[in-house]
């Protein structure tokens, strides 16, 4: 049997009642089985029993056809900014998952460029797009989900404080790989449900160093390395690993410090309930006061509640 490789796409990115431009496969007993041939219509009743997050498999050689389909829909005047934001996020999640499952770090780093550029282009084309995107977090705790959300929030925060597209590219990718060093932490520690003991915690706290080493080995920029190495520093100087404080911390790492905590607080974990966006920011401002750059924390308010402000201002 030939060795075809497939990539995953989410059901939610497809349009029922219109012909597909690529083949859809499903996985049965570990094998891909043809479900719908390119050109055939996807009947709503066929996918009615499926969840938004369920996936189909598309042969690798048809990746361009799927990309063109998503690109076309993102430029379709029939869709509003909210629908486009949702489509972009849903199609990016499977891509982020691929990037995080990719054992070849240089390929993962390379593939991330296109992913982040898609978000930056979308933000530039749809002024309201970011507001919709930041409201779409799935509040899921998988690494790729967390990393993608931290990246999206960071792009929002970066654009509010006036970063150029080039700087946003660095920030978006730095945020996407902020926890890349967790690849070198024992899986049992990463997946442990309860609190970590001292030895486990010491290993977990090494993930910024592990990440720095990886990103340095692969020739990443200073900004990307800083997002990874300095995202657990604290504005008051009691963070780790270097105990940097205030302006000593790279501005992009100060952004990731905020968006990383925000995502953790608003994400459902086995041991706690997620906070609402407003509660999470309030908690960071009061209980975690001093950990974050106060100006950036204020800017985070406008990222999350921009819709209201934009509505009031214009
Ligand atoms: Fe981290
Ligand atoms: Fe993180």
C-alpha cells in the first residue's frame, strides 16, 4: 500500500451544501477511509452528528487546495468579521497542533511564520477582527491551544501598543514558542494533576532555559529568545530564572508574561474553574500586582474590551 500522509482539518471550517475542492477522509481503526471525494457536496445531515472540533483528514498533496479554500472564505464579502475570525482560528488550531507535534524544530519554526502572518494580515484587513479573535479562546489547556491563544493575545496587545507588522511577526512567533522548553521537561511532570513537589517544580522552572537553548540552536532572533527566556520574570524582580526587573525585561517578554497568565487564569483546568476575562484582569491587577508592566496591563484592558470602547469612541 502506498504511504500517503494526511493533515487534519476541523469540521467547523467546511461549508455544507457546496462542493469540496479536496478529498475528505475519516479515520477508522487507525486507517484513513475516503469519506467524500473532491467535487462532491458535504450534506449537512452527514456532519450533523459531528462536533465542531471533530476532524477530517486531507491528503498532504491537496494541502494547497485546502489553503486556497480557506483563503477564499477569509476574503468572502458574505462573511462578517466574527465569522472570519472564527474560521481563521479553527483552521489555525490544527496547524498549531501540527507545529507542536513536529519533532523537527526547524520545520516547526519555519511553519509558524505562515501561521502568524495569517493573523497579522487578518488584523490589518479587518479592524474589528482582533476583538473577535480574542473573544474566541477555547479555554482549553493543550499546549498548542495555550500557545496559539497566548500568541493571539500577544498580537492584540502588540498592535494596541503600536508594533509594526515586522515586530508583530517576531512577537507572535516568540509567544507561540514561549513554552517550547517544556519539550525537555518530563511528561509526567507536565501532565501531573496535583501540585508539583520541590524536585518536580525545579525541573519545571527550567523550561525557559531549555527553550532558550533550543531557540538559540536554531538561530532565532533575540526578541523570540527573550519571549521564551524571560516570560516568567516579574516586573518587581522576583521572577525566574534571572530575577530581572522592570525595563530589564524585554518588552515582548513583558507582553507574553501578561498574556500567558491571562490565558492560564481563563482556561479550565482539572482543578479549577476558569475566570471571566474581567475577573482575570482584576485578579492580575490586585492579587498579582507588581508582577506585570502596569502600562501593558492597562493596554490589555483595551485589547479585551476594545469592542465596547471602539463602539463608544466611533
Ligand atoms: Fe512558561
Ligand atoms: Fe505558558
